[in-house]
């Protein structure tokens, strides 16, 4: 990923980002950083880039032309138009969803303002996104650009170690992290919670989840309204699909449940879900006729929702092979209708999300739709 920063203070950006994890990522070439000094594009022999505001008022305004030239110069270097983010207190407030969306780009141009701001006319021509990093006042956009670069870089392959990047993001579940402990076992008379020394991984997971919920209730109750419990109900013919399903679920949530509907026991239990749940249904698009149940919708007969958000993933490519005598294809719309009749709100469907990019796009889209539904619900409640 290539970051191109337009600023009057390139040193600030360079010095701030060439250390630690991002410094290493740049050495490795996972990310590149190019800073462009807007002053180098001044149209004025004194290298001036700002002027008094029309209409009067305090402070100075950055002129349109130097910003425009700097921007065009960077675009020429990239060779195609790129998303151009203006860091401004008047933008959308940055959050993890925006960060992940920006991480899908190959190039990002970040425009930092100073003084009172930039002439509106050039913003209209070059800016695609207006982003703020929070509701407080900074002296300029540079720290905003650095915050954004740091957060986005974490999603670039190779920036984090494998272990770190496969690790779940606490914000993904809209829950805060559980507390962490390391040696010694006792410090200032405080003991490490015994469950963490038990070696029982299921118990540890359950304790951590409980702590996360408790913490979120205490410290960030506003997050909880967006928290859903993810369950993936799947039928996998092949081990590779099972792996894909496990991975997809893991990318969505830390505390997900996996229900293998290929197992009779699962189909026999009461699988009832509420509006605080999210159901991911994953099935092969073509079934052999000798599969344990004859049709895809039969797999999910035991599933009931109460306006429960859900999505469908199909595995296998139905356009590639027409069903043979020994195989059976369930039309997608019949499965969807049947799930809808069972109380599920189908938000999206996806065929074969094999690349991590495809999966990320699907999950981003999904997350947005889940929250839209929640917002609508709370709006009608009020
Ligand atoms: C003090 C001047 N303010 C109006 C009288 C307007 C103002 C202009 C420029 C306030 C701050 C800034 C500089 N800030 C940024 O460029 C900025 C920013 C921020 O201040 N808060 C949160 N996110 C961002 S991103 C860029």
C-alpha cells in the first residue's frame, strides 16, 4: 500500500512514521510513504502558500493553486486517479469500519491542511473523502494523517506478524478487550485470576468473553447496542470448505459459534436466535443426493429467528458444473425464502469467498448492513 501525503510539514510525517512497526513495514516494502511539500508547488516567488480570507476574519487560508499542483503531481506519479482524503475536523469521524474500507485501496493521497483551512474550490476538485480523527481541535491535519496511516497499515499483509494479524480485532465484535496478565503470578498482593492458570481453554475463552461484556457495559455501553453474537451454521462436504468456513467466521468475530448441520444432533436441537444474533449460513451450491438430508433447506429446518440478521455463503461454483444425476442443486431463492419464513432477515449472499480480499469486502458490506438494521430498529423504538 502506498501513502502519499501532501503537507507543509513533511518532516513531521516522516519522523513520526519511520519508527517501530511501520518503520519495519517500510523497510520490508509492504507500505511506502511519499511526502510532498505543498510549498514546493507555490505559484509565488516568495514560496508563499497562504493568503488572507475573503470576507475577513482571523487567520490565513491555504491557496488553491499550490494544493492543486501538488495533488496533480502525485496523481501523475501514481498514474491513475486515487482516493484523496482531506483530514479536517469537518469530516466523518474515523472508525474501524472506515479504516478497513480504506485498507482496500492500493494508493491513498492524504491532504493535510494548516492555518484556518484550504480554499474550498480546490477541495471540490480533488477531495474524495473528508475525515476527522475525533471531536477535539488540532493545529493541523498531520497528526490526523499519521493516525490514519497507522490504523490502515495494520490491515496491509505483512505489516503485522502472522500471529498478530490473525488475532481478532477487539472492535470487530463491538466489545472491549478482556484484561491481560503476565508473570509474576502475584504482584502487590494481587493474584492472576485462577481460571487463566487452569489450562482449560474453553473455560478461559468463556471467562474472557464474560470479562469483555462486563467491561463494555461499564466503560463503553454505547458499543453494546452494535454487538451481535455470530453463529455460523454450515454443511461442508470437503475439508477445505470446513477450513474456509472456520476462517471466515474467525475473521468476523472472536466469540463465534460453529454449528455443523451435517451432524444430526445439531439438526435435532432447538436452534433459536434473537435480534442480538447474527447467522451465517454456509452451504455447498450442489449437493450429492446421498447427503444426509435431501435438500439444503432441510439442513436449517430446526433454525428459528426473530428478525435475526443473516447471510448466506455458497461453496462450489454452480456455473461450472451442471448437476449430475447424483447431485442436486437447491435454487438460492428457495433457500432464502424458507429462511425468511423462519424469521431470518437475509442481508447478503456470497459465492465462494476464497480470497481474503473477497471475504473482507463481503464482511465489510455485511457489517454495514447489520448496523443499518440496528440503527433502524432503535430509531423506530424511539
Ligand atoms: C481553531 C480554528 N478553528 C476555527 C476557529 C477551525 C480549525 C481549523 C483547523 C480547527 C482545527 C484545524 C486543524 N485541524 C485539522 O486539520 C484536523 C483535525 C482536528 O482538528 N480535529 C480532529 N481531526 C482532525 S483531522 C485534521
